[in-house]
């Protein structure tokens, strides 16, 4: 799996960490970021579809 490095405001990281750990929604910060990216991509696909910008070339 490729690794990605990014800069993130500390406040966002602290907010994410509130949802990471035992008995919380995510097992790691990386898991939280991956899940958020997937959800964002799904939302963008829906928007593109609504605007007629979605075709077979764009599908994953």
C-alpha cells in the first residue's frame, strides 16, 4: 500500500484522535483518514453523476 505524507492543522488531528482507540470508531488515525477519503470520494462521485460528469472512464 502506498504511503502518503501530508500537513494537517493540529486542531484537525486532535479532533480525529478523539475518535481513535479502544472502543471508538477507528483503530488508528490512518484508518480514520482512509475512511474519510473514501466517503469524500463517494460524495464527489454522486455530485459528478448528478451533473452528468460521470462516465465509465471515471469509474474505479
